[in-house]
């Protein structure tokens, strides 16, 4: 799908962006990849690491639609990964979070339509399902913008979809990265917010591959949700250091004990496939789509009316040994996927 095509990645120097770009360079022959971000240093470092590849680095902010319009010329696909993600930062700087996550998303939509982009996928988060903090609320609003954007294209070819998943193993700011840092520094105890806390987990490799596959599956307006394992915070602690003590520091403002990827209110619009769930749009588009069968021929069926996809009641929970194996595989993949 990506051979001979041009792809722009917003937030291209972030954890997901770098992994996604390396995956494309390793597995496809893209015409070019535009790395769109506002971090000059990270772009420089990425240029040094990936010299000789068909990358175009563009300094820009998703808040700047004129810059986006320029960057999107002659581009086929867009992955929108740029966002302000830190919950405490969003609570303290709400308008800045709104400008980037909501207004920036609308700028992506406008620029994509104006440039005739073929497909756009926006990355969402479990915190957008029944949000309890501003970050989650802005991502929910962004999801709605991308879903509704399919109504704006009229006869144009542009299609918009969303991928929503949980915490990314080993990404910047993840609790596993924090624990590893503290253990390397010789910490005698690890801070936890609440011993009952659970989360969905996904590796960078799985997230990248799921987004790639979603480009092939999408018809416009879907929210794709991979089937993921859950893990409790105490099992993560024990997996990383079996005999270490913990200190409960309390839940931060806007945090939940458990996360949702699909709410009961979404159940009537949710289809289950073998490897993922898909929330179909609740609005009617100008084009006809059979969401129960995607372009790959995969068949889905409606879930039960009381269905809820929660990290607490998930039937797939990781053991301590599986957590250790997942951490090892994630780190090994990040090493092996370095392009030559």
C-alpha cells in the first residue's frame, strides 16, 4: 500500500512517529516520508540516525494550517500522531491543550481536504472513552472531528478514521520507563498511585502494525480498537523487581483506576472482528459503506448491548512472566528495527 506513495507523519519525532517511520522504511519502498514536528533538536538527531533514506523534515506546528497546507502538497496518506499528552500539563494549561489537540486536529482535516489526501488516520487514546481529564476530553473531541470530517469531503476521495489504543509499553513517560530508571538508580522502593490500578498495554511494534493494517481496512469514519491485554500495576512492579517495596502516592488529578477503550454507550455501534473492535460512525455519510465487511474481507458482528471494554474486566490479563517477556520483546524490536 505504501510503495511509491508519500506519507506525512505529524509528531514524527515522537515515540510512535519514529517507530512507524522505521517500519515503513524497513518493509516498504515509499516515495517519500514527511516528518512534521516542531522539535528542531529531535529532527536533527533523527536526520543523523536515518541518513540516506527518503525523508523530508519539516519544522511546523499543527496549530499552523498554512504550514500544514504547504507540507501536505503531493501527499497520499497522513498519520496524525502529534498531541499534548501529559495529563497534569493539560490540567494546568487547558487552552494550550485545546489549541493543539482540538484546533490542530481541525487544521489537519482542513489541509487534508484542500490537498486531496487519500487517507488520514488520527491516533487516539483509551482516555478518550468516557474522559475524566482534559487530555481525554480533547482527544474525544478530536475523534469526533475526524469522524465528522467524512461529511465535509462531498465528492472528494479523502477519508478519515481513528485508531484508539492503551498505554504504549516503553514510550516516553510510561510507568515502565519510570520504574526502569528508578531501579537503575538503585531505588529501594517504587512509587505507585494505587495498588488496584489496571491499564491496557500495547507495544510500539503492535501499535505501528495495527495502524498500518488500519489503512488497509478503513473505509472512513471508523474507530479501530485492537484487542489488548490488561496488567495491574502490582504485577508490573513484581515483574520488574520481585522483592522491591512500593509506596502509594495517590491518584493524580484526572486519573482513573481503570481505563476504557469502548463504553457501554458505544456498544450499539461496536463491531467485533477476530483481532480488533471497531466503532462505526453514528452519523450518515454521502457514501454507502458496509462496515461489517472491510476491504480485506474481514467479517465483523455487533457486540452485546451491555458490552464494555475495560482494563478491569478484560478477560486477557498478563502474568508477571508475560510482562517480562513483553518488555524484553519490545526492547529487542526497538533495537532490531533500526534501518541499516
